[in-house]
C-alpha cells in the first residue's frame, strides 16, 4: 500500500511507515495514493464479519501484512459483538459499542494496537492522543499494560461525561491522562505541536492513535460492509454518521470507493457546524467551539476533513450528490432521544442525533442505517435528565464508577505539556 502526504505529495510512505510515523511533514495527513474495487462483493457481503474484514483490509493494505497475520490480528481485535437491530422495516441501527470501552473507537484502536505490535522494533514508543470523549477509553484499554509502550491522553477538562472520564482516567500504569483547561481543538493542536518538536518526538518515540492514524481509519471501513449486508438492497442504503473529527465519514467514503454501493451518506453534527456551513457555502469558516450534550462532536476544526475532500478531488467520488451534512442543537437532540425511547430504543445523544438527521432525510424508496457510536450508559446523566428514568450501568462502568480519577491538569499551552511529558523521556 502506497500512501502520500496530502500536503506534500512527494512524501510517499508504506502502510507500515504511515502507522509508525502517524503524521507527515508540516502535519500533513497520509492517505492512499489510489484505491481499487473489491472483487466478488455479493459473496463478501454474505461472509462473517471477521472473515470479511480480513478480505477488506488485505485488499487495502496489500502484501505488507500477510493474510495469515491479518486474520490473527483481526480475530483478536474484533473479538466482541457487532449488532444491526431493526428499528422498523426501513431503518436499522448499526451498534458499534459492544467492545471493552463501549464505543465505536474500539475497532480502530484495537486494530492499531495489533499493527504496532506487528511493526514495533522494540525502541521507545509513546502513544500521544487527544480525545473529545470516546477515543481516550478505546486507546487506553487497547494499550493498557502493553510492554514498552506508554500512553498519554489529552482531553478537555470538564467537557466529557464523568463516566467517559472514569473509563480511562482510572487505569494508571502505562496510561497517563492529562486534563487540559481548554477545548478539544486545543488538545488536538497540542498533539500536532508535539509531533513538530523533533527532539520530543525522537526522545519519546511519539505516535498518535487519533483517527489521523491510517490503521485506525482503515479498521473503521469494515463495519460499513456489515451495514450493507443487513439491508435488502445496498444501492438504496443511506447512512447517517455522528460526525466530529470526520474520520468515521472518511471511512464510509473509502468503503464506497472500494465497492460498497450505498446511495448517500449524512454527516450529522451538532451546532459546531463548520462542515455543514462549508458544504452549503464553499467557505471554510470555523467558529469557536461550543459545549453540547454531544461532546464527542464538539469540534470546530475536524482533522480528517482534508481526507474527505481527497475522496472527491483525487479519488473521483461525487461528493456533491453523495455527501450531505446537517446540524442539530441540544433541544432537537433531546427530542430525538425521547422519540427513540418511545419506540423502544435507548440511545446515547450522538446516536439519537444521527437518527434524527436520517429521519429528516430518508425517502420512501431508501433504507437507512444510523451508526450507534457509544453505549447509552456513558451519557447516563443526560439520558436520566431527559427521559426521567434510571439507566442501568453495564459491568464495564459499574466496575469504575467509584474509582479515583488520576489525571493531572494543565493549561492549554505547549510548554506546560512538555513539562508534563518530561518524566517519560527517562
């Protein structure tokens, strides 16, 4: 697999290099130079999820990783259920939250961990990542107690749910968590600045587990084919994706480019609506980030959006007709939570927002699938307040609800972060 730096096309790397390096020159994102369509799609859609995922990732990555090794990696990474319940005769939910951190990020984080175990040369390695909620837990659990690997997770203080925080800020060991007195965009920028500091990058062996890393992104392609296998006609499939950093939408577009013939995809956002406004006007005009009840999408500068544009400009997808984006505020999101619950489905706010965006858009001749990105109990306070019910905790959250949060707190500047990372240099 050959990848290029989107900012500097002359920088070309293998999949292994892209996984180990994370970012290219000038914070450029790596992305495949070309895509080829999968053979025998109808047969592939009839296959099991793990076997299908092996075929998809082998097709994308090529011979850098043998099919035997990929099967071993994917079998251990995707060792939890993936469910596609039917809401009604025209709408399915794609439940991606049955992994150890109760969020869709488990797919990408666990596959990336297997890739690093395969590629790691034994030198120092520090996984540095920013989270607006769910990435932190997925990454922490994927790498917890892995020999030779340190994990550092930045998150905006007070802007993720308490149970989200408890799921990854109570582990300790090789997992360091840092609460930043700012928003997610600042956390993301601090990660980028760290990669630009040559000495820091070398001393720590920095790598990122955000969706900027190709291993995470490619893993997410796999579950879109599960959505395609669940509907009578994939050509009439409409997908609705809760969207913050736009890695999930990018993965969906890759799935389309390599052969999943869905009709269109909706990027559902909250009032941090940089992308919906850009698609409507053609002007990139980020506003200051606003806190919402869908905190994982409280992002005004989505890192992966240049890759979305690449899917149109370099890879020929008709984004004008294929991709739409819509924005819903907290009131509409709460109403969606209530409507879904009245129909017998309890959904976290991000999932409910995606369902509402789908309901607004779905036509009579289409079949919709909305992505369920987090277990509802991770947003217990919001759901209990909105619905007036008591939400039971799954075992994963019950086990940590009374644990002490181990995070340090820093202001949102790079020098403060460097001081916090100093102990990891030794």
